[in-house]
C-alpha cells in the first residue's frame, strides 16, 4: 500500500512539474494567463521558468517581423496615379497590450494594413511625383513611419520603418508622362545647342578680331622693315654712285636694258645710240 502511495505521489509530482515548468527561447517572449486573464509581467528572458499548473503560457515572437501586401493605387499631389508596393518592419513591443487588443499575428496585420495604407496615402498625396520617386522619398517615408508608429502603439506594436519597394505609374498616365519627359529633354537639348552656337559665334568673332590685329601688326612691321631696307639700299646706291659715278651709271643702264630687252623683243636702234654701241662692243 505504501509503495502504491509513493508511485501515485511520484506521478503527481511529475505531472505537477510537467504542467508547471516551461521554457522560453531567445526568439520568444511570453505572458501568463489564469483562466484567460493575463497575470504578471511579460517574460522575455530565455531559459527554464515556473508557473502554477492551472495557468497557461502564451508565446509571441520577439524578432522583427515583416508586413508586405500587394501594390495599391495612390494619387499624388499633381494628380498622378501610382501603383505603390510597400512593406513595413515591426515587432511586438508590449505582449500584454498586444494580446488584449489584437490577440494574434493575423489580428495585428489586420490593424497594420489599413493604418499604413492610410498614412502612406495621406503623405504621398502632399507631394508631387518627382519628390516621391527621387529627392524626398527618404523624408516622406520617415514621416509615414513616425505617424504609423504613434497610431499602432495603442496595440502594443512597434513599427521599425515603412519603405516603398516600387512605385510605378498606372498605364493611363505612363504614356503622358513619358511624352512630357521627352518634350522636356528636347527643349533642354535645343536650349543647349542654341547656347553652344552663341558661344561658338562669340569665340569665332574674337578669333577673327585677333587675327585681323595680328595681320595688321605684321603688315605694319613688314612695311617698316621694307622702308628701312629701301632706305638702306638707297644709301648704299648713293655711296656707290659717289665712289664711281660712271660705273654706277653703267650698271643701272644694264639693269634697265635687261628689263626692257628679252628673247621676244625686237628693237630698232639708231646707229648713234648708246645701246647700239654697247651691243657692238664699242661703247662710248
């Protein structure tokens, strides 16, 4: 009888421990329920823990989770319809509040979805297309993340950030935007070509001006040098004439005859002319 009692006691102790001990993984956090009512604080430290057997343990993810949905249509400030594909990273910040408000992950997503879309639609509606796809996207998404964080804090949810994966124009707006972009690029190209031609004309005009000045200075210098050369030649001729006037006269006469008489020339000379005597070799 005593042996049976010991066995029963052992079984009771084992069952007591079985229903009282539980473990928490590093990726988990938990709350204790007593007849469906949360008891105590959140348990987030990993390891072996103890509870009363009639109490239950509800475990939640302690890691960062991702929320992703299908692309949705949003209208920008300049009336462009965008197909926005966004996602959000979030975590369960307060398991007790989370359990009281949304209970499960599916319940949390049903709260996150409309709030994120609402804030995204409101904020993108304040900006034009170029801001969203280019310069101000980071600032816009920070604003969306902050506003979403404030509204989801009441559900024990902490939004890490909200990001846009892709923002595409709808088909009806795509062609009009491309045509406008093409026209804008063509206008820019014409402007650049016009400015380039104007600059080229200025450069050519400046070059022609410098060329004219250089040629004028060169001509002036050449005339000065030529005049100096002619003066020097006259001086030399004058000195030569003074030293031997007859020889100088003879040389000048030969030079004159050389210019006048060539192979095709026919001369009719008087017998008493100096040239006739010179050609005969009997110069005066």
